[in-house]
C-alpha cells in the first residue's frame, strides 16, 4: 500500500471525503460541512467525494449538491452510491 492508500484507509486523507449516514437522512447540514471542506485546494491532483446511500439525500441537500456541482472549480470527482 502506498501512503495515500493508507491515509484513505485510516480516514485521514483530506482529498477523500466520505458521506455516509447509514439509513438516516443526509441533510443540508451535511452538505454545508462538505462545502466547507471543498473550499480548500486539494493536496493531490484531484479530490473524491463519495456519498453512500445517496437516495437518503433530502430535497434541500440535493439542491445544495447541485449548487456545489455548478460552482466547484477544483478537480473533484463525485460518486453517488444508491442501494435498493
């Protein structure tokens, strides 16, 4: 494992952001926190945002995500996972 892989595995990599709330709703406060993290320039050449259980995003959170996607300038990849 490389140092980046270890930092992601240990949840200390600032360029890999995981949003996971289990079966509870992902609300606007979670997305506001994400927006604060995205203000900083990535250390790596790109950043990854992984949102698990994306079907649990509230309407307000969805709208906030869309706004982030429109405005983001840094190389960021969003991955939305949705489970039945």
